[in-house]
């Protein structure tokens, strides 16, 4: 066996502001939030003590990280809108008082 990646582990609390904002953004777009654990590029930030999350990009995909990986971009606008809402919410520009 040969090591091909080394991502430190960790998690951002589900009660963190970042996660709450992402959940609200998801609801605002008419979807139900789903929290899950996985190895992602967010691990690096989390290991450095920086709250981070990975959110869906919209669309549909399968067979990740294989020669048969595929992506259907229908619905990708939802992922882009969610990312923008999360950034605005975290920056304090969401209109909340």
C-alpha cells in the first residue's frame, strides 16, 4: 500500500454559526439540509482551527473519483445560489436584524 493523501480529521460543530447559516440558506432555496461527514478539502482548514464546511454544488453526480465519474449539471444553480447566500449570511449581509 502507498499513501496517496493525508488529510487531518476534525469537525465543525453543527451548532456553529457557519453550519446554521448554511442550513438556513438551504431551507431558503426550498430544500431540506442534510449534515454528513466525509473527507474533503475542508479538513485542512478544520485542522487549523478554522470553521469550515463543504456544501453541495447542485446537480447530480456518481462514481466519484473513478474513471466512470459523471456529473449532470441540471440544478447547479441551486448550489451556486446556496454558496452565495452562505457567504452573504456569514458576512452579515443577509438582512437579519
